[in-house]
């Protein structure tokens, strides 16, 4: 399993990792997303 963090602002992906309000977390296994979590705010 691999865990991927994606920077987000207002629930949308943002390219500014250092200035984002939070993160979306995805767990992937066998090239498929098996779990996602949102709302991890800084």
C-alpha cells in the first residue's frame, strides 16, 4: 500500500503545496485507490 497526500484548497486540488489550507489523503493498492480521506487542515 502507498499513501498519497494531495494539497487542497476548498476541497479542490491546488498546485501550491506550501500555501494550501489542507490535504486530501489517498491510499492506493495494486494501482487502485482503496481509501480516501479529506479535510486534513494545517
